[in-house]
């Protein structure tokens, strides 16, 4: 074996795989009202130029030893635990029905060493901020639960009314702020990013906001500039792999500026700032606090779809594939089996195109050989060469891209399905064979090993000129597969294995 024959294909495979990972698997969502709504600004360092961003919270410490009172509200969608300390949300648990059983997913837990200035849905002031609240009422209606809190021991009157909807992942928060003696006060509302309390999930929160022209954009935590803010956004918050916490409605224009703060190693704090007020003022803000499920999000705000990893031009294909996956799961009762059956279904649909493609490619290869022979034979007779060439093309047709049709079809299908498998909450803790959770990596690296083995077998049945490239690609794809979710890795392995089986059958049956 000549080492030079190996290096070229290996370098090409490595470059192609790096580009695939960099620009597809690891790319953030690029889905990026009128006046200045949604436009960004950079906070100055000089107070005399304009008002700087406010992150400090100075609490009133009177009666700081007041015992905490927790109020638990359970709906069909979630369990909310509210605290009289800051009238904040102490805990938020969701109850999606996954794999035929109810699974509790916690996205907020303020008992985990949360600083009080970062308590979810805290109202902070540019003056002394009250920390102690009293629960005034707790009313249970048919479709919602309404809780009213009022600040105590505070010169500034603050009343917070939470409306928790029983059938929606929606929360309304009505704020009534009454300044003391007409002194101006600037209220802020702070809420944290969803952060699943599960060490097995590699999911760093990301910013989620409406930019210019109202387009929803996402930003990695590492790229957030804490000196940058947004004027009057009507969509602002954050997301993780499976959940979204975001402001979706502000009809009375509470938010004049919005910006982010970073806390700990992986937390994002969204800050919504009002204009200074001197009179008692009431606003109502609506939030989506729930999973990244298209149906659930559309019930609250269709813009939330842009948080999905499969948003964009591939979304229609992704939606169809997700519906097929869920339909197959409804009778297979296992997402691993469902992924295998979806892969098989895709291969069966593409099978006639593949046969036709390979037949066409074989024919084109023969035509190319004949063209090369004619060019060599009549290289000194241009007129005869042109005549023979025209006759050959007339008889066999012009070599074209017909053989690439199955590949062109598979590319969007692959990318659409890969987005679904890498980000769907349905795969969270979904077991299959030796894999405890299809949403995370294969813990035993069996799938990456299988990928290498399958591609080595594929190389044995390939044309001799293609074998080195396939062997080089097998090593790279094996490494790539080890970093993917097990669900996506399973799809790649099964799809490749079916392609090998198809090639073997075709050769034995002489179909192409």
C-alpha cells in the first residue's frame, strides 16, 4: 500500500468532516418594531453621556429573617413553586409524557446556591429593593391559577400578580409599581435561563431575542457582550437544548431596554428595564416557559418556532420526518426502533432512484471511456474526432448529473433528520438496547465502532479507485459519530449499513 494514496483521501475526508461539524452540527440558529424596536445599542462608560446598564440590586434588609413561604401550583403542564422571598419562582418542573411515562424535568431550582439578586422573576429597583412579600390571594379558576403578592416594609409599593395557565406553557406577570412621594423609580424584571438539573445533558443556555425587523436570533453564551442591550424588544429571553424562557408580549411597553447578565459557569440572566416612573403604573407581561415543542409553542407565540434547531428552509422536511418518527413510535414504543424503521423507510423510497442512478453512472462511465478512446485515436484528425464524438453522444446521450439525483435528494433529508434527532425532547432519556439515553452520546462507543466496521465492509465492495477514500472517511466518521447524540449516530450507522447491503444485493443480482 502506497502511503501517498492514503494521505490525500484522508486529508480531504478530514476537511469535509470538519466543515460539516463546524458549519452544521455546531452552528447556532441563524434565524436572526419599526423605529428603534429590536435594534442593539452599546452601553457607555460615562454616565453623563447616557444612562448605563444597571445590574446591581440593593435590598432592604428589614425583617430579613422572615420565614420563607412556598406555594405550590400544579397544572396539566407543570408544577410551579413560588416563594414570598422576592415573590419569585423558586422551582419550575415540567411533566412531558415521554416514552409512555411521565418524566419530571426541572428547569428552575433557586435552592441550588442561587444568589438572591438572581432569583427568577425578581423585581429590582434603582433604589432600595424589597425582598419580603406577602401572599395576598391564591385563586384557582377553571383554566388558570392567579396569585397576588405585595411587598412589605418598602416605601415603594410593588404588587405582583402571577397568572399560571393550566393547559399552556404560559405565564402572565402583572406589575403595579407605586413610587414613594412621587420620587422617580426605575423598575427592572430579572429572570434566568432554563437550566436542566441533569448532569448528563450537555446544554449551555443561549440568548434568544428579536432583533431588527422582529427576526428571532440566538446567541451563544460565550458571545454575549454584557455591555450590549436592546431597545424595546417584544421578544427577549434565553433557551437551552430543550426549553425556552422568554418574554413574548409586552402590550403596555414596560420594556424600554433589555440586556443580559452572566452568572456562574453557565447561567444567563435576562434583564427587562422600564423607563423611570413617578406615578403608580401597571403593566402586564407574558412569558413562554416550556419545552421546545412546536405545538406547545404555537399555542403561545409562533415566533418561538425559531428557537427550534430545525427552523429555516429545512423546517417543512423536519416536521414531516418528526411526525413520521412519532407515528412509528406510537406502535413500536421505542425510539431506537422507530429511528431504524424511519431510516429503512427512507432507503426504500430512494431505492428506485438509486438503481436508476447507478445504472446511469455505469453507462456514463462507459461513455467517458469511449470518448477518451476516440480522442486518443483521432487526435490528429479534428474533423473525424468531432464526427465520431457527435455520433457517440447522439447514440448514448450527453454525460450529465443524472447519477447524482439520489445524493441530491438524500442531502436535505439527512440534514433535516439530523436536526430532529439531535434536538427533540422526545429522545430525552429514551433507551435503546445498551443505550440508556438516545439524546446523549453512546456511553460505550459501540456505534462509532460499528460505523468504522460498516464502512470498511463498504470499501471491500467498492471500486478499487474508491477504497482508500472510503477507508479514510471511515476513521473520520467514526470519530465524528462518537461526539454525536446516540439517536443521530444510530441513524448514520443504520443508513450506511443499509447502503452496503443494497450494494451487495445489487452486485449479486446484477441490477446495475
